[in-house]
C-alpha cells in the first residue's frame, strides 16, 4: 500500500470537516495510507519546502488536496516530488527526480 500525505490550506478552505472527508475519500480511492495531513496558511514559513520535506520523510508517493487551490503556487514544484491528486485531476510526478529513491 502506497503512502500519501495531504494538504489543507486554511486560507482557501470553506470547511475543514468537508476537506478531511474529501481527503479520506481520495486516499481510499487511490488505495493509499494517509500518513499525515498538513495544515498550512498565509503564515506558514516556506510551505512548498514543508510539503516536499514531509513527503520525503514519510515516504509518500502522492500528495492529496481538496482542490488545486490548496497547493497555491507550489503545484509545479511539488510535481518534482510526488503525484498530486485532487478530486478533479491527477497530476503525475515529473520523471527524472524523486525524493524517495
């Protein structure tokens, strides 16, 4: 079973409860073990680095979010580390580099 982490950006969320339910559904759909849910907001220091580092330390192969808006401007950078999964899309990891060799 693959490991995944999830991101909830509090600056764009409308309901943390609904977001958590969405993440659990996505993890089940992907057949992944949800290792950690990160909550970030406008005050989070270096959120892209935090997300990528957490993916690396947990051995995650995917990062889930309730929508693309939760990734903010980090979407492209995060595809260097993992596949990104939201209800509307799956964005594959860019081949050639992985934090979990």
